[in-house]
C-alpha cells in the first residue's frame, strides 16, 4: 500500500474500491461457504470476484524449428517469447490463440495439441499454450513485435526470455 496519500495503482482484491455496476463503495463481507472476505457492493449487492485473466499463446513449429517473437512493448520489451495475448470476453481460448498469432505474426496456424497451462501465485494470469503448425499467411511485423526468428532448440535464448511461463512452456514443448 502507498503511504504518501496516493491511491495504489495496481488491481487486486484488496485495492478495488467501487462497484463496476453502480459505482457505490465496495465493502468487505465474509461470504459462505468458507467465510472468506469478498468485495460486496454496499448498494446493489454485486459481489466483485476478481479472478485471473487468461492468456492464450502458440508455439508454431516447422521443420524442427519454432517461431519466437521479440516484444516491442512492456512488460519485458526487447525479450523473446511466443505469440500470444489476452482472451477476449466471449471468445474461446483456442480462438484467441489463433487470433493473437495472426495479429502478431501475420501467420494463420492450426493448433496441434496443448503444451501446458501455466499459473503463478504472484501473477494474476493463467497462460494456455498450444503447439501450432503454419497453415498460411506470411510473416509481418506489427507494433507489438520487434523481430521474428525461426529457431532450432539449440538457438533458443534461454537467458533472454520474456516471462517464467515462456521458459516453462518451451521446456515442456521440447520435452515431448
Ligand atoms: Zn453496485
């Protein structure tokens, strides 16, 4: 928590203050079944369960190499990862993986099975990663990406990866 009178600027169950539906104050109320305190609207009764966001990604593979992208935005600008991004409201996880891969690389891919699902106690995201095969399109940079590379397993920049989930998913991808 900030001690200089400014409001904390990170999203967490302990920092949300207002009902997203009616704008009234949230109050902490123990709720069944376990009497855990939740943020409840003092006016309309809405319970604001703050859950992790879901990220979908793909590891495109072709001829023994995988496609990595170097990020052009923070967090981890300049670091390497695979294509991916947040799942939109109303979208399937697999659909988001296809869309994000197309948006970031210009490639249309087919999903080829699950690599893994990754989550961490200190990060409010769940990362779902698929194997993928290129089905069409052509590599094209967008503003989120600095560069692409098709890499053999021995060329993966393990010390220059964007996130723990990047390392864990690549490790799992290569172990199969
Ligand atoms: Zn409300």
